[in-house]
C-alpha cells in the first residue's frame, strides 16, 4: 500500500502560478503548526504545514482584490519547489 502525503499547495500553484507574496508563520506548542499564505491578485490561499513542508493542507481562501499589489520577493524554497514556473523577473530571497 502506497501512502500519499497531501500536497494541496501544489494544486493551487499548478493552476494559479507564482503568487505576488508568500507569507509564513507558525504557532508553537507541543506540536508546532506552520502556515503558508499565498497572495494572488484575486485572493489569499491559506495552508497548514510542518516545519519541513512535508505536507500542505488547504485551509481556506478569501476573495480580495490585490490588483495594486506589486510583486514581492519569493522565498528560495518556493522557487526550488516549483522550478518549472516562469521565474523571469521574479525576485527571490
């Protein structure tokens, strides 16, 4: 039996491409929980993960208009995870 680890982040990025911003946060405790928020021109997509991003679980999205938001530097881990996207002109950090 093969067990697949859930990667909801891949599904969203596969459809929507590179976000304008990637924000990360975590809540400590006995079992720390990490969060990833992807900001696109039409909304925010929120995911739960672990420190190593072994899984990404979609939590919710909010429709918001970010048409005036400029492209922010994207974390290097995100670029390494999605090397086949068009990274021309996209800053990384």
